[in-house]
C-alpha cells in the first residue's frame, strides 16, 4: 500500500491546524501565520509542526475572538491576546 500525499501531510502535521511564530523572539511574540495543513496542496514552505502551536478545530473556527488576522500572540506555548 502506498502512502498518499495527504497521509504524508497528516504524518508530518498530526494536529491539522497550527499557528506559527518566531521561535527565536522574546515572548510574548506575535502569531505570524495560521495553517490548515491538511487543506493545503503544498506544505513545503510551512514550518515544521514542532515549531508551531497546534490549534483545536473549535479554536480554528473561532474567528471572532481566537483565530484573528491581528491581535494574537504566543507565550509559553499558548495563544494569547497580543497588541
């Protein structure tokens, strides 16, 4: 049985949804990207899952207070409000 492209993505990104940030920056630091890795046709430019924060589906779908284009940051492995 051969591994499909989606299976390979799921293996590399088991949580599906992620937030990226500058792992070398002092925290808190802003979220620099939001990724639905299972829905992407190419993940070659996506940071490794170990360098991002996994996001639950309910948080991913919460575009009113959580999954925002601005105002989110990372501190101690958690997504926080950030200005």
